[in-house]
C-alpha cells in the first residue's frame, strides 16, 4: 500500500467568482482515484498543524496576525486570497497533510499528498496563494528522524520555489533544487542551491533531460537521505499560467523518472501535487493523476 493523504477541506474554500485558484481539483483527484479502484484504506486524514508549532519555525507575529485575521490588506493581496476563518483552517490542514506525508514516506518509502507545494511562503509573509511553507516544514519533520541527516527538496513546479530557497539558505541539512520557467512568477527569484531556468515553450525532450540531469546532480552532490518532491503540473501545455509546452505524457515521464530514481537510490520520497491552473477541472485532474500513476497507486 502506498499512503495517500487527503482531507475534504482541501477543496472547501469559498472564493470570488473567476478566482484563479482551482480549489475543486483536490476533491476531483480524490474522486478520480476512487473511480480507478484505489481503496479507502489507502487514505490517511491529516490533522491541522498548530499555529504554536508554526511560530516555532516562521515569524511568530506573521503567524499570529494571519491566523487572527489582522494581517494588513496589502499583505493579504500579496497572498492572493481574501481572509476567512475557512482559509486558515484549510491552510493549517493542508500543511498538516504535507507533514503527515513526510512521516509516512519515512515509514513506507513513498507517500503522496493530494495537495501541497506552498513554496512561495516566506518566514514573515505569504505570496502566490501560499500562506505557510509546507515543504520546508516537512523537511524539518524528516530531519527529526534519527535516520535522516539531509533532505533534498526537488521542486518541479513551473514557478520558482522562492520561499523555500530563502528559508533553507542557511540550513546545510536541506538542499533546494528548482526547475522553473525563466520568465514567470516570481519576478524576483531567490537563490536555490540549484536553479534551472527553462525558456518559454520548452518541450518534452529538453525538459526531461533537464529533470534527469538536475536530479542526479543534486543526489550525487548533496547525498540526501530523503526527498520531498513538488510535482507541479503547471508545466503542462494547456496550463493557463505555465508558458511551457509539456505534454501529459511528458508529465508522466517526469514523475516516473523521479520515483524510479529515488527507488534505485533507496531514498524515501514524499510527493505533493504543486500548481496546476486550468479552468477545465476534469482536464486538470487528469494531468495531476499522472503523479499517482507514476507512483504505482493506480
């Protein structure tokens, strides 16, 4: 059994009409996996991470103000969501889901969250639909294990993992790698341990060669004991915000490459779905399902 982490609250967020964030996709993935015959006992339900625990890692004032709804309007606009108690509960649960996924990956060798990848969140502010950085928190969780001394965060979302890079810049136990669109958000990039800037219109062959080279270079250079994988599908040719030209098969081949490499190296891997922005939720779900097919879930 490959553990899958999901909570219905992932898709329970009331947003303004035509908002860019496709909140329906999380429940859509869960439903599609059920149709594919994935058993209910494969799913683990996370509990929300506590604001107190978040304040041990991130800026306490930011955490307190965001949770309480007293963060100023400009800071909320940077995040991209209107504040609501529902938003906070959903975010705390989603972050808790990635933390649980990290723990399950160490137990089972592989685990997948049905959300996650909030890599634009910094210690003292949120950005780009990201309130709290689950990838960094999950890496710290893995490092609490006596068997784990070094964690690789391998980020294939089309947008650079700027918050993750900044949070981990002085932590020698966490190695950040980001493959992203060169001319895409965020416009001010941070310095990951390794950054791979992809030109607009990049296609499957060039992309997969870059993923393969980047992953092997990171593993050989850093020698991680575990991997956190952000499998963003906003690289897809039909994505509204991606500007790359990767096919559905290319997404599948990328995810296979990452899982197979980690398996061959004996590295536990925790995967999150990252970004994906299409108005057609069914089509978007189909692209995200490549991750679960590549992992052997379906």
